[in-house]
C-alpha cells in the first residue's frame, strides 16, 4: 500500500501515525488490530489450511447493519483437531454449522472457536458462520466524498476479521467468492472476475465475484457505491477498468490513463499477471492506495484531485505503478509474516522507480531518472535510521502499522537496487521472474527470496541479506588519497559508521587535470587501500558516481 500522509523530505517522525490518530485525522483503529502474533508465522497454519472463503453479505438500504454468511472450506492438517480457531471481531454470531450440522462455538473478543467433529488428517470440512451487526472496522458504510452511500473494505494489516471470520494472517492464503446483495443503486466490485449480477426483488441486486487464485485475507475486499465504470484497456486478455464516483470521472480518466501501459510493462518484466482482471477503484481506503488483489483501492481524494499534469505529466502514475507491482509482490507472492513486509513494499517502491527508468521521468529515460529516485529514497532511509537505529527486519515491532516505515519502503527498494548491482541486470531480472514463478499464489520469507537469487546468480548471498536486511544501518564512508611515487596514488577508504563494517562493490571515479577513469573495487573491512597508476597527479576521487550504494559520506579535507 502507499501511506496516505506524506512526510516532509528527510524527516520521518516515529509514531507519526499515532500523532495523526490523536489529532483525529485517521479513523480510530481498534485495539484488536494491534494484537501481536506470538512468533513469526501463525501457529494455526500447522493445524489447518483454509482453502476457500464463500462470503455472502447483505448490505442494508438504510442504517449500517450488515448480515453475513461466511463459509470456510479448510483442510485439517492436525488429526483430531477439536476446535477451529478463527479470528472474528465484534459482530454477533447467530449460528455455526460444520458440514451441514449445527456446531457449538465460543465467541470472545477477536476470537471464534468452532467445535469440530472428529476427523482425519486431510479431511476437508466446511464451517459456515451466520452473523450480523455494524462493523466497527474493516468494512466502512459511510457517505463518500460526494455524500453518496458507499461501502468499502479496508483490511490491512489484520482488520478483515471485523467483517468476516477467518484465519486473518498472511501466511494462510485462500481463494474467495463474494456474493453481495445490495440496493440496486450500488455497483459492487470485488476481487477476481464477475460471475453474475442478478436482480433479486424490486430494488436489490445480488452480485458475485470470484477469484480463483489464493490471496491473503488482507486483500479480500468488496466496494459498493454508484460507480462510473470505464474500460481503460486490455493487456494480454486482462481487462483494465476504472471505477470512479461519477462526478470524478474526468479526474479518474487522468489518474488511470497509464494503467494499461504500466500493467503491460510489469507483465513483461515479472511474468504473467496473476489475476482475471485489474480494476482501479476510487474508494475510502485510509491508505493512499491499497493493493487489493485485482481490485486496487485508491484514496478518493487523490483520485478526485488527479489532473494528469503533475510530476512526470501525471500525478497518479507513481501510485498506480506502486500498487500494480503489488499484484505480483505482496498479493501473488505474499510475505509469510508482516515483519517481512519489505518483500512487498520494497518491491513496489523499487519497481515503480524502474518503470520510470524505462519510460522516462523528470530526468528523461534511463539511469539518471532511476538515480534521482533512489537518491530521494536514500535520504529518507538514512534519516529514518538516524531516528530509530532499526534494521529492516524488526520482529520486535508489534504495531504492524509502524511497519509502514522507510525501512520497509525506501531501504527495501535500496536492497533490490544494490542486489541488482551485485549480480548484474540479466541475473537480477531473471531471479525476480524465478522468485515470482516459484512462489506465485503462495507465501515467502526473506530466506526464500535469498535462496532464489543465490540459485539465479550462483553466488552465496547470505552475507548480503544479513547485512542489509537483518543488521541496522549503512556504511558511512571517508575517503583519502595521497601520491605514492611517480604516476601513482594511494586511495584509502574507511568505514566510520557505529555498526560493523559492510561488504560491497564500489565504483570510483579517479580524476586528474585532463581526464577521469572508472575503477571498481571490493570493500570488506574497516579500512582498505588501493594503489592506482594515473597519467597525471590524482586530484579527485568520486565515490559511487552512479548511485548504487546506500551510504553516507564523511566529509574531510586533506
Ligand atoms: Zn505498497
């Protein structure tokens, strides 16, 4: 997703979300949303594997009371399991059946345990839960920015539980079908493809959407309001549509004008798009954009304000690119736990920049534009490290919203950028394709990505991921040079950061009165020296002239 609130360049206030929350700028989030996982992953995935959600909702013509029926088809992995442990918020449970027979259940805040009949490992029962109430989170029934009725789901990180029961953890993905009965004045969009929309009674319509690939619960959404639906294009048989509030149709046309071009680019870069269609939806998400599988939700105000005349000639292109990357990374290949979020946000951030590298931005097409974007990302990541001293992988963080930080976004992007420099373009892009092909519709840890890139490159990359993902900080470099006899100079590089020395390849540009030359050196220890021959006395040494290393320079004169 994309954070909705921009942060002044170079300043990231830890807990800024909390400040906004206190100021009433963000809808309150229930304490339940911040319940930490006991450990990485979810222990329930050893006992059950949810295969499919069959979610039927009745949306009201008036008021905010929703009626729901969620069927959960799951496979038993632990023989003799007596209770199905589900996440479920405060809606009232009316009854529960397992394979058609009434089942006992215990509903306490945030948890619904359903009693199971004895069954063998590998059995595939279906639990069906009927419920009703006014959702306090996750599903928002409210007026949109034009005062029209609207209903939008907004689940990240674990708020789906407030409107349907399930295993609300990214490690347990499943397919889903939505059947939404709503007033006919509302158009309903959801994940997957439209099965049908049938009039049921005088002014109500039942709409069914099905997604056939397994997706995380945080991406399972419905949206309903009066939409102007426009076909924006088609890429490899995948229809790209825009769903906008009618008064914002022109703005949405500007906002999503490049959506097919973006989809086509990533389709060729990563491998086939994972879903049946791609809808770009104006919505009430609290995020700038939320990458719900095949139905990306965007902040209604940002879409409404789009002019097509912003940075790079289109102020939404960056956001559309970011959320579109997520369809592959985040949605199709999902981080197995929130603490590996960089596998989602770092990828979205980096490959959005790569889109502009190939299609042109402020600096035109090519390396200069990528370098400009990565320099901005570096400033943000370095500043955030100064504030927090934290590593990208930070399993101690229990407030998942705090993970929406520059470590997972900007530094995550830098990890990919440096990996690309380390292994070279062909291996890097082949490795990314292989990672997608291997883990598509599944889940991955950072170690899984590391293993794929090691296979693609034939290199041991354990040290790379250790120093950039698990260890905090970045190199702070000081460079000196001195003459070393006729036609020679000694260049000395010191790593002066507080944390242990980093290992990296480094480009140097040596300069003398009438020319320059590039050298590539390998840096490992605290201090390294190299002797270079130069045709004239060495005058300047430029570190990392093309911007491939996340670092700071310690300025000193000699
Ligand atoms: Zn994102």
